[in-house]
C-alpha cells in the first residue's frame, strides 16, 4: 500500500533474528546491514532479574520503553513490550519488535 513494502512469512525478504538486550545498560544498540547499507536501531528498556529456580538461577525480564533509529529504517513496531525467556519461542508471526526498512534508502 503506497510506499509500504508488505512481506508475508513465506517471503525471502522477511527475516527473523533474536536480538539480545543489554544486561548492564538501560538501552541496547544494533547496527543493521541491509543490502550493503547500515542503519542503527537503539532500544530503551528496563530489566528486572526474576528467580526461575534453584537449579536455573535468575533470568532477565525486560520492558521496552522506546526506540530511535537512523534514516534507512522506515518505522519500528513494538508488538509486545515484555521480553523474557519465552520470547524466543514465539511463532513466526508473533514477535516483540518489527523493523521496516525504507525501500528507497535500500
């Protein structure tokens, strides 16, 4: 629709990557390389350690509070601001963050 590139799960243009959030800072930055061009996404978050069990110890739980990005990224959608040990098990169509790249910039 308009200048939006729509991808479905079968599209070779759609990729899914687990991106680890920082354990020691309240923001995490990622340099993303798409079609030979680099863009940066910064994610603001808070982290709380939650006790899992005596054998497993603690696991980080995050809440995403915002983001900013460079010009090659068209937009970012936060579908689920809560990130925890179960987030990696989400199905293909259910993720925490979706990043849309500008087709003109890439």
